[in-house]
């Protein structure tokens, strides 16, 4: 049975997380010849990435040859309201096509264009059709492909060394609870196996975090139980910084009915392919919510919007395709104004816009999902949708080129949703899957290089391991509160007080309540034993959720403007001065510290890709003067 | 609002267990997984159950509900009668871990044994061109969410533990079919592999896998039967053999590739020869299939055996002559030293 | 109550300890039972009919029952032999349909649909999904005799020929009392039967494979792709065709027997 024995493993690179980012990082580290471990909380191939639907953005120009990395870069920056780390956005736009093509050599089968290339589809915020996709199960294709690539590497190793696990091994259903440091260097990761509750210690000089997001802290979310912000919290505790934690994306169209599926996503491609949003009066309300910065790109009449689907070159796009934050806010406003559906959402309708066969062909898994989960036939009736917590833009602050975390620790890398900066204040749909591939690869590559560069392996001290064991076992022997109640309370605080629309008073209140919860969580208890005990697992996750929530609340209180995934009712406008600042949180002892850090300035050749009129909406006068000087220089 | 419903949930581990009764509240529009979660939050905090997406996309929440293999998150409570008892048990085919969680390692082992996609040697990333009609068949199989319900329901292993060694199960038949139908896969022996290594012959096409597949993949009609037919092409069909002889340019032999690698698990490319010219790191073709019966004997009569002529002592997968590229032997270029 | 794990095979880790053969609460036994009954009725009926050796030909309308077609023995009643009588008289124990009956039977026995039906309802392996089967050992179609199921392709080719004969018989059945064109209820029944047989044969999995399924690149063979798409559509209904054509063969035969034995008279629609 379970003991306090600790299973020890030695690896060169340990990747925590088996989603798109983690798997891509592991593949790269293995290709660099490193002994690599992949650790995942759930089974292999079940990570959150499977749920991504719409597609992966990459400017391959297969459908519209006007597309290129510069346009993609522009769209990304625009979508993130210019708060993005420009270097990440640049690398992302440049490297995404290669990463997608690479997947084909691993066996991926994307939908095709007539001439046999990868087909691309329209998506909110992208100027051209850009999302490589497979029906509406792109994430599944991505993760399965990477999973199968890993299998193929294992088969190679088996042939060479006689053992599948010789150089790359997957530890499924294993949760990391603590990173072990040697001074300021990463030395290992400590965790438990869910199946039997046994402890494991991975000794490794380089660790890549790819643990995804934090959505489980919210009541209405498209995220699964895995998304408890573990990576964020591990990084904080190891001494790394988080940035932009105030920016959470609320996906505008989550299901709101029936209650059991509340939060589950209705993919954006429903709108990209012609679905429209209507309120309870049957009106297409999005035309009333086009903000000034987007006025030029979006249609003003229904007729023009409808023409766009067939003739995008000569018409402007329908306002349903505005970036997610805008749509989410619009829906929120409609519901508040009393024009919502009975379940508190609005209607998303494709049934009147396309013949049933087209809908089934284009949106097979949506059709399937609604039919089976909600007993709604989307070819006949409208869906009821509303905003749902979907993605965290913020995350571990990393060096754009290498994915190394910035802060007090070396040897720690981060990629995917857990890292921050790439998406600025708001992520465009489809940019995440490509982000996973681009930065996953980079993190794997540089983690391998870092492991090589070390003269000696860092050492794991037994004392730290013992502390980690005690912390992990504590909830089992305590007599305290039920973790499920605590989780519900936390979700209530975050959902009600740090939700889509935020106010100073509520945020302050939230901080007080989070402090109370912190004390309660310190005393949480789990009944039962160590074998596959979800209560115990949740009890251990709670502390991560809490510290990450605190970062979000603190940063949200600090940022006194509205931008992307952060809307303050008391500061409804975007403020160019705030654009120049990132909010950075770090941990000292138990305390969350908040500091401000300037946003890196774009290189001249990148900033000149933009229109002055557009920039003037985002930049301060001082910055604009700088831009004018550049423009003048260029024209001379 | 909610009504009380009667649930029976199997609780236990490898030392035994039984069905336990619970009265639990159920609200309109809920699915079985919601009820399991409510049990966890109220009456049984340590009730073990897997789940991730709650939207039928990840294939984690496989369980048996009233004896039928289902996804917990896709089984609406409204499909049961008001007063019906709902019985929830773990998958029966795999070793039990605890409560509703089973050890599905079997599937990952089989996945690892199935030869991976072999990229065409002459195409760089970005140069792949495929027509939609050509990828559609394989795309159907790639919808698989790996819930392993088909693996669980298949009587070949469900009722016969001893077959687990020889039988990969429907999930991996569709994987083999997917690759065999992949327009650019460069490996030619997928059908032979399916027959000889995956145990395609064990399947008696009773279609339970198709019945339970939550993705509605037509596993039997579109993968297993076509694979069986492809095996027939190779082994039995006289007309196909004749046609192959007459029209040398046949699509059946995979597009312009050399004959399939020696062993089914063999690499499609080999590591470079070592300094002495000998490829030490490659595996020698070993008598692999050893098509023996349970008593370890080669069947004597053709009649009782699945192919014409006596089986090769080198196994099913080795054809002679071996391509020289694949030999370990290296001809010395030093003269008489 | 604690029970021990079910079926612990040597060395294997235990599964969940559930003794019940199935926990299904629906009437899972109904469909295999129904199919078993239908199959049994057909087997009994056709055996009786085949050895009956009479009432298979209606001279007036030129109706020949499919169970005896083609009739090529000198024992055949005059007129029923559309292809001459190359074979000598058969002794009583060899049925007149002996030439093709094995083909047709083999075609059906090795048919993927009937295999499913048979394995489920006759062999009980398994009776229904997630119901434990009663056999202690199972090797499927990996060895003798079930390995012969793979001969379905041969049977398909042969059965296609038989189908052509059936079609020819149906054409001949447009025979009037005055020797010219004619149409009776029997003709319609025969035609419907042939249509169902054609549907059954065309929707065969082997057919689907042969017309196009074996291709790797549909895009290079647009015509065969069209065939394949068509056959695939029919193939979706293969089970229905299988059952419907089984019944229609019985009905056609019964009708012809009844007319031939003059239990009823054929209703003539035209001539
Ligand atoms: C419903 C939905 C639809 C989406 N659609 C799209 C889309 O169309 N296009 C797009 O670009 N993006 C989309 N996204 C976003 C995108 O899917 C995610 O941002 C992305 O998959 C995150 O990938 P990741 O590799 O960072 O992490 P994940 O795939 O979430 O993987 C996290 C991994 O970390 C592991 N892990 C976590 N904590 C621990 C721990 N403590 N110990 C060990 N392992 C741990 C988990 O087990 C898991 O394997 C969607 C998201 C959702 C929820
Ligand atoms: S059809 Fe074959 S693979 Fe599928 S469940 Fe039946 S025996 Fe198993
Ligand atoms: S084929 Fe269907 S039933 Fe089998 S694992 Fe895949 S999704 Fe599940
Ligand atoms: S929880 Fe993902 S399939 Fe049910
Ligand atoms: S006749 Fe049924 S499959 Fe061929």
C-alpha cells in the first residue's frame, strides 16, 4: 500500500504539462538529445488542448495570399490592445506557419483547400482567413498529433536502446506540488501519483512549465478541473514573476442552458461561419457596440455584413466577429438592459442562416455537442449563450526568445497558457494553439541548451523534500473544512467580485475575502486515503488557486483603466499611459507583491507597420511624436 | 426544483467492492457526471472518478451506466425514468484502481506498439499536398477522443483476459486504417501488421465498438471491414492478384515506395552506418511472428492454417531476399589481410 | 457484501468485482432472439423447399423460383431450364438448386452482416454488447474453421454472377399467356425480389472495397470515387437489405410454389 517512500527519477529536462505546449517542448528537448520526462495531471492526451475547437492561427496565406506574418503581427497587437510583448508577437507570427507545417510531417490531417494545401478559416480579430483547422476539433488533432509524434520517438528509442522509455517518458496522472530549488537554480520537482498516492521526485536541472490556465477559480468557466493555476503558483513560489494577471478572457459565447453545461464553449467559428447574435427582441444588436477603434473595419448594416461572407474583399466584416472582449461586454450589456434570454444569455443563431447539411458539415462537433448535451438541434433552433471565463492572458513572465522565466530563479522555463505577455490584454482566437507550438518548441530547445550549459547538476536537499511531503500529507491528517465548499466559496468571490466588470470597492472586498479564505484553506482537510482521492487532490490545488486569484485581484485593483480582458466600471476608458505599464506580481514569503514595469518598446521596423491613425488611439502623445520622427526618417 | 433519485455506485478497489446506494438530488438538464460531482461534494468526497472537459471532448469520464459503456458527461438524466435506479460502475475490462477509475494502461501500451506515421522521404514541411476527399476517411478516425469505450466493450478482451496480449482492439484498428488510408503515409505493410500483430482476425465484427463510440465513428464499417478486405486483397483475392500482375503500375502497392520494411516495427529509415560501415544499431530481422498454435507448434496442414503453403520459420514479416540496405553484414573492402 | 474480482486470469491484475453477467436494464436479449427466430425460420423453410423438388416453375408466366435458378439438370421440368440442361438427371437426394445454392448460402454465411447476426444470436459471442459471453475461450476468426469467413470475396464474385442469372429470370418473367409480353403479380414480386437482391449484393462490403474502397487516392480516380460513394450509401443499409432480401426470397418462392401447385391463381395485370 502507500508508504512514504519516494520514487526518484533523474532527467535532463522535465516538462510539467502534457498539453500542446508541454508536448511540443518535450519533443524538442528529446530531439536535442536530452532525457525528457512529461508530467501530466490527467491521462496522456486529455489535457485542455483537446478542447480547443476553432483552429490554429498561422499566416500561411493559403486561402488569401495577401496574408503574411506582418499582417498577423498587426492583428495580434491590435487584439491585445498594444500591451503585448512585441517580440513574442513577432516570433509567433513569423514561426507559426513552420510549426503548423511540421505537424503535417507528424501525421496531422488538416482540412484542405482545393489545391491541396491546408485550409484556413476566418476568426474574430484576424484580417484574413488564417486558422488552420480540422472541422471544429483542431485542438484534438493537435494534441493527438503531438502525442503520436512522441510515440514515434519512443519507437525509435525502442529500436535503438530496446526500451520505449529510454529517452522520453510520460508520467500520466501525476501532479507536481512543489519545485525544489538549489539556491537560485531549479533542482527538481516533487509530486504524487494520483493512482496510488505515492510520491515522486524528479531531479532535473531544467524544468519547463506548461500547465495551462486558472479558470477553475471561476464559477462559469470553459476550463476543466486541471486549470487550478498550478504552474503559476509553482513559478511564484520558486521566485519567478507573473505579469498581466488582471487580464482574463471571458469567451463571449459559453452555453448558458441547461445549467449542467453552463460555461461550455460554443466555438467562435459558429460566428465566423455565419452565426449571428440576437437579443430577446430578435434584433442583431452587435451593430450598436462597435467601438471607435474598430469602426473602420466593421460593417454598419446587416446587408453589408451578410455580403462579407461571400465577398470579403469588398465588404467589411460583420460586428459579430469583433474581438472576444468586445463581444463579451456587448452581451453583458444586453443582458443587463433586460434584453437577455430566460437563462441570462442571448441567442446565437445559425439555423436561419444556413441549410442544415451545411451546418452539420461545417460545425460537426457543435451540432453533436448541443444535440447530446442540451438536446438542442442547432440546425433548427438558436443557442442560448453568454460569457464564460476562458483564458488567462497573464502568466509567468518569460524571456521572449528562450521562454526562461524572469525573476529570482534559473533553469525554469514556461510556455503556453501559463506564460504571459504574448497576448497582451486580450488573446485572439486561434492564437493560442499556435502560441503553444511556437513557444513550446522554443522553451524545449532552450531548456535543453540550459541543461547542457550547466557545469554540474544542482542538488536536491532532503530537507526541502521532507517539507514538501509534509505539506502534501497535511490535509489528510487535519480535521478541517471540506475542500469542495472552499472551492465554491472561492469561485463565488472571483466570479462575483473579480468578474467581467470590476469596481474598486468590490475588488477591495475581494481581497479581504481572499485573505479570509487563505486562512480557511490553510486548515482544509480531506477524508479518505491517498489512493485516487479527488478530495485530497482538490485540497492541494486550492492553495494554488488562491494565490493566483490574489494576484489577479491585486493587479485588477491597481490597473485603473479598461483594456481587453480587464474592464473597470469606474475607469471605463482605455488610457494610453497605462498601456506603457505591465503589472508584475511576485511572492515574498506568503505575501503577494505588486510592482509596475514598463512595456518594452517596439522596434522601429515593427511600429512602422501600423497606421498613424490607428496608433493614435493607443499611444501617448510623447510616443506618437517618436513615431512621427521615425516615419519622417523613413520617408527621407 | 430538484428531485431525489436513487443511484447505485460501485465503490471499491482491487481487493473487492460493491454497489452502494445513494439518494441524491438531481436538477433539470443534468447529466450523470453532475450527479457524481454532487455525490463528491456532499456525501462521498473521496469517490474517485475521472473527468476533464464535461463536454464529450476528452474521453476521460468513461464509465458503465446501467450496464452500458457511456461517457458520464454525455448521459443526460432525462433519458432515465423518474423512478429508475441508475447504476454506475467502472469499466469492466481494465484493472480497477478505485471506484470508477480503472487502469487504462493497456491502451497506451497498444498505442505504443502501433507503428507511427511514416512521412514521405521526398517532401519537406509545407510541401504536403492532399485532397480533401483523400483525407476525409482518415479524418473520421482522427475524431477519436480515446475514451476507450470501444476497447472496453469489445468482448474479445472484455470476456477473455488472455486475448489482451494478441489483440489491440478497435481503437488501434482505426489507427491502422487511418494510416493505411492516409494519402501520404510511406509505410506499405499496415494491413499485414493489423492481421499479424494487432489480431484483426479476432474481431468477429459484432459491432459493439461502433455501438458505443461517442464520436459515432463507424469503426466496423469504415475501418475494420475495409482492413479485413485489404488483407483479403493481399492474401486471397485471385482477381486482384491477376490484375496486379497485368497492370504493374498498381495503386495497391503504395505509391512509389520501396517494399515495406522488414519487421512491422522496423524503422522506415535506419541510422547511419557506424565508422566501420556496419549498422550495429539496427535490429536484425528476427523470426518474429512464429505462427504457432497454443501448444507452440507450427500447424501442419494448410487446411487449418490461414495462408497457403507452410509458414515461414522466419515469421510472417520477413520476405526474402532481404534488401541489402537492411543487412548488418558489411563487405570488407580490405583485401586478404 | 464484498465479492471477489471477476474472472481473474492468471497473472492479470484484478478488475472491478462485479459478478452480474450484465447490468443492462434494457431488453438487450430481444433483438438477438428475434434474429435467431427469423434465421431459423428461413433455414427450415428453405431446406424443406429445396428438397421438395417440385412447384418451382410456373409455365404460364415463366416464373422460376430463385431457390431453383438456374435449373440445369435433365430432371428439371420443361421450360424451367433457361440455360439448357448440360447436367444429367439428379438422384432425388441432390436438390435441383444444388449448383448455386452453395454459392448463395456461402455468400450469406460469410456476409459481414450475417456474421454479426449469427455470432450474436446463434453463437452468443456476444449476445449483446456488454453482456458476458458464455464461452471460456475465444479466438475469433483467426483459425479454422472461422478463418474461412475471409472467403467472402470469392462468394461475392460468384454471387454477382448468380444475380445476373436472377435478373435474366426476372426479364423472362415478363411473359404473357399468349407468348408475348405480359405482366402478373408474380412478375412484380420477382422484380421486387431481384431489386432487393441487387441492393443486397451491391451494398456488400466486398463490393464497396472492390469498386473503390481499396484506393489510397480517391482524387486520382473520380469515377471510382463516385461508385464508391454510391455503394457506401447503399452499404449503410446493408443490414436492411440483407434481412429484406431474405424475406423477399421466401415470399417469392412461396408465391411461385402456391401458384405452381395451383393453390392460388396468379393475378394477371396485363396479358
Ligand atoms: C473550450 C476551449 C476552446 C478553445 N479553443 C481554442 C481555439 O480554437 N484556438 C486556440 O488557439 N485556442 C483555444 N483555446 C485555448 C487553448 O486551448 C489553451 O489555451 C491551450 O490549449 C493551453 O495549452 P497548454 O499547453 O498551455 O496547456 P494545457 O493543454 O491545458 O495542458 C496543461 C497540462 O498541464 C498539466 N498540469 C497542470 N498542472 C499540473 C501539475 N500541477 N502537475 C502536473 N501536471 C500539471 C495538465 O495535466 C495538462 O496536461 C480553447 C480553450 C478552451 C477551454
Ligand atoms: S466489432 Fe470487432 S473490434 Fe468491434 S467490438 Fe466487435 S469484436 Fe470487438
Ligand atoms: S473509437 Fe470511439 S469509442 Fe473508441 S476510443 Fe475512439 S472515440 Fe472512444
Ligand atoms: S469529461 Fe471529457 S468526455 Fe466526459
Ligand atoms: S454480402 Fe454482406 S458484406 Fe458482402
